[in-house]
């Protein structure tokens, strides 16, 4: 069975949270590149940041599954598993 390609979308809560997710999940160096790029270019825009990160992933040609994680005040968390349609 072919394994789907995964992309990771993480709403930036700051560099420490991005690094914690990256290390805690054992991701590759480039797995959170879109999250880091949005944090650097736009800063932390709270939960709305997730839409910017998802857009960056889709614009870069993300295929298959996207693991989407967002964190809020008091370290609340949200997670979604999204699948990019093949006909995009």
C-alpha cells in the first residue's frame, strides 16, 4: 500500500512552540517550513495564522494529507487532518 505524503501546518505561536512541535513529533527539518516562513514574514496573528500557513502549503503544491495544528492562549490546542483533492 502506498503511503500518503504528509504536510504539516502549524499556526505559529512563536519560535519556541514551533521548535517544540518539531522536536516532539520527530519531524524533518523542512516539515514546518511554511509555519516558520509565515511567522517570519507576518508574525503571530493568533488562530488566523493557520489559514495563512494552509494557503502557503497549497500554493507550494502540497499533496495528500495535511496535519494541521493550532495553539491558543493557555496552550489550548486544535487539530485537523485535511486531504488535498487530486483534481487541484
